[in-house]
C-alpha cells in the first residue's frame, strides 16, 4: 500500500502564448468553459479525488487567478439579501478552506519540470499529484480519482495516458511500454515529443500525474531538455532508469486540450451540451447551424 495522495501541484506559470492577445491580461486558467474558469474544473477534480492541499505555481500577471479563490463576502451578502440561493450555492462551492492553498512563484518560464520543482519545499517525503489545468477531462469517476485508486494498487509513479494517432505522437510525451495489463501499463521508458516516426508506442501522456517524491530529487539534477525547457517527462523517465516503477493509466473519459484553440472550442461545445439548462436550445442551434452551412456548400 502506498501513502495517501493529499497534495496537488497546479503549474500555472506558462505564458499561454497560443491565446494571445487574450492572455496579455487574463491568465489562461481564468478563461471560461460555459461559466466556469478552467481552474475550477481542475480544483473540482482534485477535491473529488481527496486532495486537501492545493499548490499553485504562478508567475507575473496571474493576480486574477489568486483573487479568484478569495471569498467574495460582498457578493455573497448581496445574493443572500436578494434570496438568490442557487447563485449563492454556486459561489460558495468555489470557496476554499483557509490555508488549503499555497502560491509559489516561478520567476522564469523554464519549463513544466522546473515549475513542479519550484514547489519542492512544500512537499514532505510523500507522493503528490500534478494537474495541468489546460487538460480538461470529462470522466466519471473523475480522472484523478481513477488514478488514485489505481495508484493505491500499484504504488510507484503514474501518468494518465490516451491513445493517439501515430502522426500526433510527436506533440506529446510518449510511453515505451514494458508490460500491458489492460487499463494499466508498466513503462520501460518515456520520451518527450519524439521525432516523427520514432514514437515507442501510441500511448501519449496527458496532464495528470501522481509522482513519487524521488521525482523531485530527479528534477534537482535536470538540465534543459526538449525545446530548451526542463521537462517533467525526463525526471519521470529517470525513475525507470533508477529501477523504480512508472505506470500509465488508460483513463476512462474524454480529454480536451484547452491550451489550444481547437480544443478549447470543442470543450465549450461538449460542456455546453452537458448542461441541463442549455443542452436543448444549444443542440438545436448547432443542428440548424450545420444544416445552413451544408446547404450553402
Ligand atoms: P504549455 O507549454 O502547454 O503552456 O505548458 P503555456 O506555455 O502556458 O502555453 P503556450 O504554449 O505558450 O500557449 C503546460 C502547462 O505547464 C505550465 C503551463 O502553465 C501549463 O499549465 N508551465 C509551463 C509552467 O507552469 N511553467 C513553465 O515554465 C512552462
């Protein structure tokens, strides 16, 4: 049995250049799918998985993200006065317990591995989760919970994986599979953004990780890797080289890459269609739109 995972790191210090000009003044994580910012989806997933401490690795210009978690006393008082109970509940569901959130600064965007390493002093000798808010996942149970349940069986480190087409593998970290046990695979290696045609499998790593504390020690030693950045993938691959276990979980659910425009648009449609109060009118709108476009072609 491995130790319980109660801390999660949310690296949110990236530049978000794919969403310029919006990200000139808005942190990417505050952009909304329907009416909830990306960060709220990530927090809800972490809470559902039993995470108690939330560590944000932030950077310059992310003030709006820190403010988002403050209790909005005036707004709550006004909604209470007006008897708007539903809105009050929605607002309260975003409140975080005092002391549950910590903010650490990454002074320069040196890569995901470096961002995770910045949180090293907030962790004891314990496994921890890393959640990339760009990856929004529709899944039941939520993806991180699936991983924590699997990790309780396996121990070691675990990454969430999904199958991708061969021509897409070079955009991801990819697992070299030693043993395929169905939902769980044991990794023999891991490569960040393999050159086209060289990917060791079609299992791509997406933005959910449960990592052994030794991964932090590996990050201490790392230099810049693929793309000139300090890569988390390299620190996880070092676990395997040093004889420790790394597993991949084929999670059940749908992942949206909300760090890209197309992924963000797809997620907006998918999450809009999930909402009871929107799905009727929204699906009619989409069907009509498609019919009009087809007729015009
Ligand atoms: P990405 O490279 O996908 O995001 O990093 P980005 O750099 O913010 O966006 P683009 O590519 O310029 O549009 C994946 C995750 O790692 C975090 C990002 O915030 C994002 O959540 N990250 C990346 C850091 O926290 N620090 C870094 O130095 C790099």
